[in-house]
C-alpha cells in the first residue's frame, strides 16, 4: 500500500461503485466527526426511552464501535442503491413498502459491495475490507450521513437532494485511509409533513421514531398473534411496512428518476394485492411468491394477521 495514490484510488473506487448501480457514493473517515458523535448520543437516548420496542439487537455495543467490525478500519465507503420506480399500485390494492418490491436488497447490496471489495483488494494488496448491510450492527444511516450521501431527515430516513429517501444503504469498511467527503447539510428546514402524516404518532418529535407506534415495525417485526388495536385501526391499507412518511416528503417529488435496475422492479402481485385472494394462499404459495425477497421476514401467518387487520377482520391463530 506504500506509495498508493489514495485520491486517485478513491476516484476510481467511486466510478466502480457507480458501475455497480450505486448512487450516491461517499467516504467517511474513522472515527468520524462531531455529527457522528451526536448521532451516537442520540442512539443512546433512543434506547433509554425504549423506542426500540423489542428489537434488542439495536443495543448491540458494536453499533457504536465500528472498530469492532473490522480491526484496523480507517474508512467506510457508503453506497446507496436508489430503488424508486415509477410503477404504481392498482386502485384498491393493499400496500407493501417499496423496499420490498424487488429482490432482497440485503443480497443485492452484499453481492455488489463484495465485488467492489475484491476490486479494491487487487488495487491495494494487503488491505482488508468488510461489507455491512443494515443487518450488521452498524449505524448505517449515521455513517452514510457522515460520508456526505445526504442528511437524516425528521422521519429518520437518509435523504439525498437528487434521489430523495428511496435509498437502500450498504457500507464497505476498509483498512485504507481513504480521503473523506464532507457531511451533507440538513435541508429539512421547518417542514414537518412526515410528522403530521403518521397516523399512529410514531414520530413524536423530529428525528425520533418510536417503533412501539410504527406500522412498519408492527407489520414486520411484531410476532404477537394480534396487532395492537390502535395500530390495526390505523393501517390505512399497509400490510408490510409503511412508506407514508416518505411519500409526503417534498424531496420525494414526481421528478425523481425511476430505476431501470432489473433486480429492483416490482413483482406484479405486490402492486395488486387483494385480501380476499391472498388469505387463501397456502404457506407454500407464500414461499413461492416471496422467494429471494426481503419480505420473507414476514411469516405466512403474519401476512394473514396483517391482511385481516387491514380489512377489519380478526386474524386466525398462528
């Protein structure tokens, strides 16, 4: 690595990442600056308030110690996969969050960033790297913000001024001291559309998401046989995740570029999901329809529970 032109290597690295479909791409230096320290303190307060519900993994201490994920790490390559597509749900269809329309983004991002890591290793022999997607104990949005990809909005999502918040994030940790990008400024201003749009009050204040009130949490993570009554009464058709706080964001306007990435195109049944039909699907049918999907985290009995709640019925016992 001695004598490596790190600025030139970084430019090439970003070009390679763009060729893999990532946009934007940025670099953050370890241990990060004041804004990252602020985000870490915010996470501590969020956990202390119980906003994580029963997602105990959010308290993993490695989330606030990136050095524990890759010994000798000096930089993170933050990469965003924009997944906005212009397809629309059919009128009267039940709703599934956009992140789950295409193939499982964990696999997509992991595979593409591994290719980037192998490329980097050939250019800088002896360097080490590790890929992290959001299933890893890493403050992924905070590090993406630190790398200049965008800013964390009042709805807790990372927002880029050109791509909006329809971004799937991944990070390539490296032992190379790559030159960092400047963090992006926050451009939410006085806007509070996301806070006002949440039907369950899951955004009690700017930048705070209370999972205990969040439709996305309850339809994906909640393993109880019944959804809380106040959640079930406020689903507004959402049965797998919820995009309301993103749909109203002015940065997600109609001029966003639609992705032509074949791996991100929606499965047709997700755009025309009807409870009367889906409630009759067997576990094997659910398995077939959700093959290679991030939505496999929702078990068939949970789909049944969510569908029944969305149309005002009581779910059958799992």
